[in-house]
C-alpha cells in the first residue's frame, strides 16, 4: 500500500509573492484549469471584516467583571452545528433550572438502560443549563446559553464533565423578525463524545421543536475566511497561515497537500490586495489573494491547487475544517469568528427558505 504524502512550503519570501502574483493575475486565465473545485468568484460579492487589521476587540454588553472567561473557548476543538429557531425557549433562571432537571432525568433514564458501558458511549447523568455571559455584542443579541453534561461514573467519587455545548448568536447585522415564541440561537458549539452529542441534540430538537444539523464549510467559505483573517496580526511570530488541499482517491500515493506560509508574509500579501480604509472585503480581493498563493505554489511544484479541494484552513486566530471542526486560537478573535459563523448560518437559512 502506498503511503500518503504531505507537501509543505514554508518561509516564502515576500518579493516572490508579488513578482509571480502580478504576472499570474494579469494572465488571461490560461494558467488555471477550466474546472475549479473552489468557486472563489461566486457570491457573496463582499463581506464585512469583523476584526479589522490587527484589532479584534468587541465590546460586550456587560461589564468585564460580569462576563465568563472567554479564554476557555480557545485552544479547544469544537464541532459546529446550525440550529433553527427554538420554540418556547426562555432565558429565565427558573426556565433554565427546569431544562436542567428534565434533561438530567432523561439522561439518568437512558443510563439505566445500560447504554453507558464505556467512556465513549457514556451519556452522563446530570445536565446544567446556564447563561454564558460575554458573547453578546449588542443589546439585540440574545444571551448565549451553556449546557454542561456531567457523569459520576462507577467510582462515584466526583463528577467529571463529558460534554460542553454553547448556543449563541453573535453580532449579526441582519435581524430577523421572529414570532414571539421563537428564539434565534443559530450556532451550536459542542465538545463531547459522539454518544452524548447525539443524545443532547436529539433532546434539544424534541424539546424545542427545532432542527439541528452539522455545519459544514465548502471551499468557497474556507477561502473567504482564510483571506479575511490571514492579515490579522496576533503578535506571535510563530503563527502561520495554512491551506490544506485534498486529492481525489484515484490519485495513489498522495492524499493531501498543505501550503504553509509565515503569517507576516500573508499579512503583507493581504495588505497589497485589500484597501486598508475599507471595512468590506470583496470577492475580487479574495480571488487576488488566493490566486497569488496558488500561482506561487504552481511556479515551484507545477501543481494546480485550484483543481484540488480545499478542506481546511489555518490562520493566526483560527483553524476551521470543511467537516465543521473549529479551533479558535486567540481570545480577542472569538467575537469576530463567531459573528462570521453566525452570518454563514443565517445565509444558509435564507437560501433554504
């Protein structure tokens, strides 16, 4: 069996970008395959830059002392889900205690059936709903809600957390007029085993008459995100920008290609294609940025990355995979990243309606 190979390009000099990017971008399309797996020039025409330049701060609607430590959201791999409006969901303390009791009872009943026979299939026996303060960036944002699932296990010594989930809606500029009994918390972040995740999602859907499904990111969405955030500086010189492309299974001996460049070089390229005074990032700028990177790679390896499938991106502030995995690296970037994901979910809802 032929083993997979990963190609990486590191420490690319800035002048190489601009010489090759300029020549390739002026070319009349001959260097690019007719069929692209990454439709960079499709809609939307532009997006708002959340976290312009190196400043990613957002102003919570509560004083800092009243907020959760957002740092606990960073450096963890979350699975992202999209959620339709919740029916009859309430944020009051009494309502959250009621939800906690009901889900705890359901978990205990399920555990007594003998399903939780090992750590991977364990679903826990205690649920805690609580307000997660600090994610809302305007009075119009509903408060985020955290769900924690705990399990005592056989030892019964101390309970351990086996699942964390956060329902949120962060800073969307497009407000929906919902019926009075509906609550919009379109983004669900989950960190837990597959068994407890399935059960919690099933319970939420039945309890609040909503639909929850895995959020996936197509190549176009990934290109927009890497283009917007490649130019963000975190002050850490070790951070890189990474694009991982997967190859068709028919290609033997090579499963993926990873293009990795220094964050400072990516920022220089980003600044060369984006108007510093503009808060919008356009499709033309996205195309120019990604084609410059691919042109440089083609010059060295004679491989058209545009003919492959972009499946994961990494920037100094976040890693995102096409399958819906998210890892935020910077606390200051949390609002910018979650606001963008909130808008992507709302876009999906608009297309489906």
